[in-house]
């Protein structure tokens, strides 16, 4: 299956690396917190995800910003509409490549 073309052009590869680093940072943080508190991931998110001052919230916000940047989305966009359109485009490309 051919992947959608993301991060092409100026700074695209750098954004991919930034996303990878942000994902790894989030994963490491969650793992450390769950181990130190002896909590599962659901408990961790229920306690901290909606708290803007929490590190979990901040790490997700950082990752969200980078992902929106690589897709070319802005805060003012209707994200559900944009994601639906992107999904339909990828689906059509996959359908065409299978014929």
C-alpha cells in the first residue's frame, strides 16, 4: 500500500523527525509515569490529559501542532472535514492503484 505523500518540500523531512522525536518523548513520559505511579494508561489519561498544566497535556499539544503542520492544517480548519477529505483522497488513490 502506497503511503500518502507527507512532508515533501521545504523542511518536510525535518518535520517528520520532529514528529518522531515528539512521539518518543510522549511514549517515554507515559511509560515513566505509569511505572512510577503503578497506573495503567487509562488512569493516567483520566487524571492528567485534560489538565493544561500537566506534562502529558503539553506533550500532546506539541505533537498535535507538528502533525497539523505536516498535513498543512490550521487551528481554524474544520479538522473532521479535512480528515474526511484526506481519507477519501487516499482511498481513491488506493483503489486506482489496485486496478
